[in-house]
């Protein structure tokens, strides 16, 4: 797990990334896929509560912190 905080342009958002190894059925269906990545952005945007979740499949083999920097 990795986190980052952004406070600028009317946003105060914490980004959290969790990555786990893709299960075998996903690795077989999408050859080379090694990770399922979940990125959650939570905080305020223009003074209003904000929460968004994004899911990614990737073949990159690196640390969660490095993945968060790429995302």
C-alpha cells in the first residue's frame, strides 16, 4: 500500500494505492497481467466531499509506491 497527499487548486485529496497479484484466471485471460491495482482518491474538491475509486490491470512488476507515482 502507498499513499500520497495533494493540496492545491481547491483540492485536498489523499490518494491510496493498493496492489495485489492478479489471480490465475485473470493472468490466463490477459497474458502478462501480474497486478490488480486499486487507486482511491478521497478528500474535498472545491469544498465538497470527494471520493473516487479506479481499478487497473497492469503487467508492471514494481512496488506500490512506484505504481502510485506512475498513476
